[in-house]
C-alpha cells in the first residue's frame, strides 16, 4: 500500500485534513500525519492517530518514536503533502530552517512535495509570502492555490484552503502520473445536450455527466492535459482541467472541432441528443399554437465526423443501448471508425443514466470484447484508461 505523509499546520482549516485522509484511504493509500507543535493547540494528535491507525508525529525528539524517524519514513512515502500550510511553514521550508519534525522531514524527502496554503489574505498576498512561494516553486515544489472567499478572520479574499477533493486530485496526479500520458492532450465530452424548441422547452436525455467527469479526472491524474467539453450538468469539474461548457449538440460539435487537431485521444462520453426541433424560436410559444405534431431532425453526429477525418487521434466512443447491446455497439464502432467502444445497457436503473455505478462491455475493432462487471464509475474510468494506455503504447511501439 502506498503511503502519503501529511503535514498539518496551525490553521483553523486543519479540520479539513480529516476529509483529506478519508479521500486518500478510499483510493487505497495509507496516511502518516505530521503535526506542527502549534497545530496541537487546535486539536489533539490522537484524532489523526485514530483516523490513520498510525501514531501522529509531532516532535523531533520523542522516546516512543523509532530512532531518526524523519530519515526512516523518507523511504516509505510517495508524497509529502502539507495541508493546511501556514505562512510560517512556507517561510521555513523556503529558507531551509529545520527546527521541528515537519521542516526537517521536508529537507530529507526525495518524493514530490505539494503545499496547500491557508491563511489570512494579507498574509498570503504579502510580498514575503509570495517570494517564499516562488522560491519553493523554483525548487520544484508544487502548490494547490488557495480559494477566494470568507476567511476565518472575517475578511474576504484569497487564502481559504482549497477543497479536499482538489488537494487529493492534485496529490494523486503527482503520484500516479505515467510517462505515456505526459504531454498528451485528451479531449473528453460529458453530459447531455439540450435542443431547444423555445427558451423554456427542450429535447434532451437523463445523462448526469458522472462517467465523463470521472474520465476527465482519471486522465488528469495520469498526467495528461485534459480538455473537458461539458453539457449542462450539476458537477464540480476536476482540479486544473480546462472546461468548456456547451448546451446544444451544435455547440458541442464546434467546441470539439476547435480542439480536435491537437488531441491525441478523444473520449466521447457525452450523451449527445440525437434530435433537435426543426425550428428553434427566440420567444416562448403559446401552448395552443404547438402541435398536434412537431417536426424534428437529426443533430450532427460529432463522433462520425471525427472518425471520418481522424489522423493521429485515438477515438473512444460510448454506446448506450437497451437491447442487443454488444451487437449494436459493434456496428456503431465500425460505422464511426473508432479504436475502442464502451457499451452499456441503460435499461437497468442501477447501472444506467445518473447512477454512481456502471457495468460495461469494452469492444475493439478486431472483434475482441471484454466485460467490466458492475463497479463505481470511478473504477470503470480507470479500467477504460488502462486499455487506452495499452493502445497508446502499441501506437508508440509501431511509430
Ligand atoms: O449513435 P449513438 O448515438 O448511439 O452513438 C453514441 C456515440 O456517438 C457516443 O460516443 C456519443 O457521444 C456520440 N454521438 C455524437 N453525436 C451525436 C450522437 C452521438 O458524437 N449526435
């Protein structure tokens, strides 16, 4: 099991460290917490000992500790994350002061270091703090920028600890990045599109965007540059992913085509509406004036267009079916000139639109297929990307 060293400093936001630990544990990591002496004035170290199952380290000289533990722990951890990090620890790390366990440990580690600052906005914006941050960045230390908002001191501005999700996603990118995904541009579409009859009525489908957002997160954690083109969904985009929001199929098409030439991989997870109204009106139409029938027409098939003009791009499509799932998906893969097809049966509520789980078939143009049993969309996205990795490696070998 991989281990993270988590440095916790004396900021009110240190309660968020509990959530950070839980998120790491869900990903199969163990966590060893190192608190500064001042942080123990806010919270007893036993809280983190209970959460992690490992004794929290505070002091450099501790009878109960293994001798020179700051050196022996170095070989066990894949990341040193300091969250929350105060102006004080940032200043100490920037100038090489080693007067407690955390600052001494920083000088001893060889793994990546990630710092998530949290402090009053004046302290954060102070030229000295900014200079310290620049110095550490020049030394290769990574940062998760604090968010702007209400701070514990009552002021408003930058200084609020980034969300535990963002901190953990960036941490995972540092420990999970793979060579093959570095410098790769991965274009992912997610969510439904809406095709409007007038400003208050539209054609759409129940896609929640969860699958596409999980794929974007996975691509980011594996080290790629990610472009997410998203239909209207109620989800927080993954950390540091470039997002373009669209509403209609035509807008999605324009956004995808804009980035297509740069893309190495395209994953079309969006549930693009297949039909639109032949007429889209700027003002709300009176009920009495509609019907008894409305004419609809097909939306552009974005993936088919990409398949017809593909060069270096690896194309992955999705097929949501309710019967003859693999047969239909196989046909679509051929028709759209894809390199991988993900087929799912959306007739089942536990694995269809909007659910947290999925169960899919992966299909390849050479006729191979593989069933991925029911699991979370997070795990499914990892399985899909491990197959994309195989295809990218094959391409690299053959080029
Ligand atoms: O033909 P069907 O809609 O089942 O194909 C599904 C795949 O094609 C998905 O990957 C979806 O994102 C994509 N698609 C598209 N443009 C459409 C309809 C679907 O790119 N108008």
